[in-house]
């Protein structure tokens, strides 16, 4: 009996459609969990299974789920960063500090994370204000100078412990908290620099004034001593004193360094000023 070609084509067409549907359902049922991820299978809003979790039985690999019913939430297994923007913190000595800090955490309970935060971004959003608050409280107990010493390590350890207690309720574990930078705010810092600069300038003016006063005292003492010596010399030998003073005057008048080397002086031979050149005293 001959087969109807149209009937054969319809049978093949139906088989192809069924096969295509099966392939699509199989593709939707298969999911892959890599080593750096852990997964939570959620069915009708309730977590029913975990894959590749820390300490779990299932490992990374290929898995099946019920299509259209199960939803796979992928959770990072590696360390995650929690960045805190620059924040002003008031220290114990009333210094306004500009603090930039970060924390590192990992998700250790993905089921709780999915139930409480929904995703790792949800965990970050929940922990960011907590980190800010804990850091303010801890730094508020310490002075700015203390943050530059070894006491900074104990402060950060307390911040990590307090933040970790809060993170546990979201299925996360805080492993580290660090401060990248602790500075004075820009405006107070510039004001402090200007104040330091004015203090140094005032100190320099004081030192210069004291130096000028000491110089005048020394110069006056020297002039008095010179006058005394001249007076003693005049009293002992008036002619020698007159000769010495004339030589000083000649040196000041005719010395080349005074610019008088090329000058012409016209004086009478019997001028009183030249009496020492004539041997007259």
C-alpha cells in the first residue's frame, strides 16, 4: 500500500517540532556553575538547593533544574570589595578628618544572602552605611595623632569585628577593613598651612629685629671703644694722632675702589689738606 507523501511530511514536521521543543526545554533545564561561583536554586520564592557552597556536598559543574519553575541565583564565591567614599569624621581631639576606607567580604551563607539581601549588590547596599557608622564611632574615640601610630591597627580590628557581626545577618563574612587615606579636609588644611606660614614669618621678623638690635649694640660698643682708643692716642701723642687721621682721610679720598682713581684733583701746594705730604705737622 502506497504511503501518502503529505501525511509523511506532516509526521516529520510534527517530529521536528517535538524535538525542537525538547531541545529548548533541555537547554532551559541545564545550568553550569563555575568554580568561582556558588548557586542557589529558588522555587516559587523559596531556596530549595545550593551548589558549590563552602563546605557543601555539591561541587562546580553541570546541573539540571525544573524549567519555568526554578530560578538560579548566582553568588560570587571570591572576596568582594566594599568601597566607602570620602567621609568627614570628627576625632576625639575635635579634628575633622577626611577618611577613605574599604572592606573585603565574602558570602558564606548564600541562602541567607538571597533571603535577606537578594544579591551581592544588596549586601553592599546594606553594609555601606554600617561601615560608615562603625568607622565614625571608632575614630571618634581616638585622636588624630593616634591614627598615625600602631593604635590604628587596633581601631581597624574593632571596626572589622563590629562590621562582621552586622554582616552575618546577610550571610556574609568581613575579612578585612583598611583605611586608604586619612587627611584633614582641604579648607582647614589650607588654613593650617597659612597659620604655620604666618607663625614662621612672625618668628623670622622677631629674630631679624633681635639681630638688628644686637648689631646696633655691638656697633655702638665698637664705636665707643674706638673713640676711647683715639682719645688715648691723642692724649699720648697728638701729632701721631693727627698724622693717622690724615692718612685715613687720604685713603678714603684717593683709593681706587672708591672710584677716584681716574679723577683729577686740583689743589694748591700749600693747601692745608696736604700738609702731611709736605711733612708739616
